C-alpha cells in the first residue's frame, strides 16, 4: 500500500461506515486500477488498527478452501474476498445467498461479516443472482481518481521527495485516473532524472512524454509480451487466425479495461465479424487452455464481459506498436474481416458428416458456420438473406459437401448459387461424395473426393485425415 501518497476517494467515509457496521455485507466494485483493494485495506486499518483481517482471493490456491468454508457457522469474523468475479458461479451464488441471509437478520451476533471486492458490476451481478439483496447491503463503487485527486497524489509524492515535476497535466491525462499508473509514470520520470531519494534543495524535473511512455512500456515488455502474443495467436496459430489480435487491439483503444463484447461488436463494424467469431465459445476455451492468458485476461461467456484486471497491462497494450506486434505474431495484413473461417454447405441427407467435420474443425480452433448451431440467432429473419451474407461475405472459405442430394434439393442449390462465384477465387473447397457434375464447378478443380459409407464411427479417422486436416491445411496456407 502507498505509505505517503494514498488519497481517499470521495466516498471513503461512506465505505468506512458500512465496513464498520457489524455484520452488514459490503460490495466494493470499480474498474481495475481504481484502488479498490488499497481503499478497503486503508479503511480496515482504521477499524482494526492492531489486527486487520487478511484478504482472501481465488488467485491463491491456499485461500480457496477458506472461501469455500465461509458459512453462517463461521462465527463473528470478517471475511474479505478479493477478485470475487473470478470465483465459479456456484460459489458466487452461495456467498450472495449467505450475504442476503446475514443482511436480513436483526441480530447479527455470531454471524460473519462479508466484504466482497470485484471489478465493475459485481454488485449488479450479485443482485441478479439474489434479487432484493441491494436493499440490505452496502454497494460502493470506487471510481477512478478525478484530475484533482490525481493532482493531490502527485503533490504528496513531490513533497516527500522535494521535487517539482513539470507538465503534471500530461501525467493526469495519461493515467486516466488510475492510481497505480500515476505512481509508475512518476517513478519513471524521477528515475530518468536520477532522483532516487529526497533532495535537499527543491529539484525541478522536465520530461518528455513520448520518452517516458516508451520507457514505461519497455519496463513492462518482458512481463507482458509473451502472454499478449500467446493471446493474439489463439489456441492454434495460423497466419489468418487473427480475431483475438483484432479484439485485443480494439480493447486497447477504449478508455476502460472492461468491456461488453456485444456492445464492442456493435460499435466496431469493421471488426464485428472477428469479435462475433470468438465471443460465444472460442475465447472462453482459449482462456481455459492457456494458463498464462487466464492470469491476465478475464472473460465471462454468459455476460460477454471481457476485462483486463491489471492496470499495468492495460497501459502496456494501449501504448504498443500494434503493427510490430502483428508481424511478430506472424499474421498477414488482410483488411477483410470474417465471422467464420468455414461455412459448410450440405444437403440434409449428409448432416451427420457435416456435423462431424464441423466438430473436428472447431477442435482445431477453426470457427465454423453450421446452420443448426446458429438457428436461434436468425429467428425472425430470412434464411435466404442470411445464407447470402454467410456464403458470400462472412466466411473465409466455403466447404461444399457435394453429391446428387446437393444438386437436387432447393436450399443446397440456393447456397450453391451464392458461393459458386467464389470458386474462381479458390475460396470453395468441394468435397465430392459421388460423381455428380455441378455447373460452375469445373471437373478439373482440385477437390476432395471421399467414398462415404454413411457410418461416421467406422470412417472417423479417414474423415479426419482426408477432409478435416486438408481443410485446416488450406486455411494455414492462405
């Protein structure tokens, strides 16, 4: 905790009163870097000057059993649960119910006091989990520091060091009300001026904003570059598999490090396809499988809330050279944006093999349009218009499972009419299950020919080798 430069947020006293009130559950929320944890620690230090309760966090494995054991029988003890949003849904709901039970009691003797700290909207999430809880507990949002508060923070540190930092307005602007970042920028400015302790005579420091920004980013590079690159490259690298990169770059251009991906997709039509490509399933799987990324990035697939909890990381990505990162990741510079890597066209008689191919492609971190998976998204709309968009514009490649059924049936024929124009651009991969000839698809076109028996289980390995891996290879070569 800052010893000399702590500044109280405007609602510090209101928070202090609720923290002091016996048994009353308290929620403290606010975006990363707003000083939630520091503020709670400072308040608890005033309430418990000798023995303040320690913070529990799901980030620490040794804390999880303690959190899981919190109950009505825990006694007259104060439990501070930090990073509440990182708990699983069942634990969050159980603690929310416990908070409601405690809040409703007139006599709270022998009951624990819960203090919950999380990112923005954790209070709202609790209310949704347990209706009516808002009336019975204290919910406090720690907002970013105002220019006046950040200015006071710089002043306190300057007095201790006996220095005068010029152009303080630039620090206030760059920090965006973030207390930690203010400290880091000021520290870098001081070090660049060889100020490492209090000066006997007041020392005036002039500094260059771009130089200091570059130094801060360089300091953070070794901490964050591996995880940022791993996130951007996704579960399986391909030169065209860049939706994670586009998503993170878009987040870096925002004012806050916590964003609703549905809202971001609607606001950024230029990359809407990429965001939709990952927000329903792929992003959650990436974080489940990449521990390095999961430590730095948070995503709730139900609410579509994506957050960067570390203010240093947010500052780092905001000041990255993104073109340099794109090249270091190995992505090609393609201005087009696709919602799906693959759209599968098939006749109903071949749904089983289409479903199997789509499933195996998704396991390779390839996004697939398969009509049954997206029917609910298009309720009330015309399939004809949706298919036109999907097979012409929204998919990088079309995989057409072709046989006599595809030629004879109305909907597959309509799909074929949509994507046939892409055959000449090598953006259609025909998978022939028989020798049917199709107008618009040359007989000498390099295609996949597969003798399908109708038994998926018996031919699973062959389908993977002869169809799935060849499609994945085509994507990699683009």
